[in-house]
């Protein structure tokens, strides 16, 4: 029974019920103040009637502004799946204060013209809310994001708004990111120990008893949004669409998630800033920057030189003509070059598999290198993959928990999301093939398998 009661109480929106009872209490006071104002007016006490009538209007206005919108946002409308939120603008606040003052003057003077003015002002607020709702509910949003994004580089996304209304155009609509929700804090109880003296070393305390500690814990922060700015559409004709391009620029690699978008308008009178929240999720993976750096320019000549040395061998394509060495066979002697120079010359041919290259990222365990060095290593791996993928060689990749796909974009996605992780080194299970390896690792030279030394170029991350 107690558990059932706890479940029922957990489903109750305490904030909404609290505001409901506050609104009920405020309206009761306003009604009582209005009755007392009538009694004071009939008894001839003009000042008391003015004060009580003004208090009644102020209480009703406070309830209407502070409580009614809060409760209205929690009403479930089956036809509208998206949330409609609105805020009173500064212009709307000034307008409502003027309407309140004119209403107080109308009650105190009994002037019918002032009552007509107040009615027209309140009707304008209602028209503003209805018109903005019609504008927002008739719009569809489509977001087109580029497939491949790189950190530090600008890319263009496209926002498309379609007006579904047959006869009603849309005015002054902005696409905005959703409001960030505050991180909730929870109370958590952890097991600990009470020791005396408090700062004593383990084993040097006088007393050590089991204890419990209470801590405030917060929810993990949400992922970074894809869009952070505002895109304004001044006019969208009926049953037509409008589009705008948005520049996306990300400083770091990783995953970015947009959990929703907002369509916002102040049309027609700027009294209310109404927002329609659209539950549309967009997730993008930002690759590391592949821009050529000074470090990459320094390494490429050495990598290329060792790679060309490695690919020398027997084949059908002539690699070069060089001086004769004792280990060379006589059938490779180039007699024409020998006769021309007066020295023995031999031909070298390229191997048939000369264009095979494998990029190996040996992901280190946490704490092995600094975060800055780790990010530089990840960016260097992405730059090398991007550089050699543009060549005509047969490129492959190897890394811990990598799928083995030879597609460069699959490897870029891997290094975009990779984090330092404990586990065995990929060098232990790496097959020694005819591929030439470019290895990025933090391991020491003595712990690297010997067969890899003859067919690899090592980049030590530190």
C-alpha cells in the first residue's frame, strides 16, 4: 500500500498543483476584494472602493500572467504534438500595464469609452496569440546536414521551412535551438569510513568506523548542440517553402546531437514571443581536422623515402638503374648502361604489390600521455589517412576494436569518436604481411614485435 501510494505521488506534478492552488487563492482574494469595493462604494467611502477595486484587478492580472500560462502549457492537446510556449515581451508587459491602468480608471470613473478601450486592448492580445499560433502550426521544418564534417572547417547546412496553410502566409518566423534544460541534482548516499584524526594516513588512524556520506550529484551534461544561432525567415507564402543556408563550424572532433528545434515568432504585435518546439533529432560526427600541419610536412618525406625503399623488388615495372652489388644476379645486369658508363649497372623492378600501405593507430590506455598529445596523435592519424587516401595505393587501417573497413571515412569516424581505453595493444595481433605499415603508438621500442621493424615507419606519440 505504501509503495502504491509512493508511485501515485511520484506521478503528480507538484509544481502545477501548487500554482493551481495559488491561483485559486489569488482569485478568491480578488473576488472578495471586488465585493468589498462594491460595499465601500455604496457606503460612500470612495478611497476604500478605489483601493479595493485596484487590488482586485492587480490580483487577477498577476494570476493571469504568472499562473495561467504555466498551467496552459501542461494541457494535453491531441491535435498538437509539439509544445507551444510563449513569453511576454517587454513591449507586451508595457502594453498590459497600460491596459491595467486604463481598466482601473474605467472602474473608478464608470466611463463607457474607457471600458471599450480596455476591451479593444485585451482583444488585441487574444488576436496576437491566435494569429501567431496559426502561423507556427502551419509550418514544417526540414534540416539537411552535410554527411562529412571536419573540425575547424566550415560547412553549410540547409534549413527548409514549408508553409502548409492554403491561404495564410507566414510572417517573421525564426528557427532557434531548444532551450537548454537545467541539470537536475540528486542526493546520493555512499559508503565511507569515519577516521580520526581525519587526515591520517591509512593504518595510522586511531579510530576507523563504517560510515555513510551524503552527496549532491548532477546529471551528466547533454551533448553539444549542432546549431547554436538563429535563422530568420521574414515571409513564407502559402503552400510554398523558403530555405536558408547555415554555416557550421566545430572546434573539436566528436559527436554532436541536436535534440530539437524551435520555431519562434512575435507576429503580429510583438506582445508575445511564442515558440513551437519540434522534436527532431539530428546527430552528426565531426572528424578530426585533416589540414596539413608542419609536423605532417616534416614526416611525409621520410615516410615516402622509406616506403620507396621497401617497395623495391622483382616485378615488371622498372624502378631504377643502379650500380652492381655483390648480391645481385647477372641476369639483372643492364648491358647497355654498362657499356655506356664503363661500370656494371643492374636494373631494379617494382613489386606487383608495391602500393599496399596500412595505417595503424595503437590506441593507448588512459593516462599514458597528456590529453593534448593524445588529440595531436588522433589528428595526425586522420591527416595521414586523408593524405594517402587521395593517392592510388591500396590503403588499409588497423586499430583496436576497428571494423577493418578500408573506407577512409569509416576510419575517420573511428578516430572522431575514439577515446583512450585500457586493453591489449593492436601491435600484438597485427599480421606481418607485404603491406608497409605507418604505426602511431606510445609503446617503447623494446616492446614492439621485431618483425614489424623491417616493414614499418613508427611515429611515437608523447
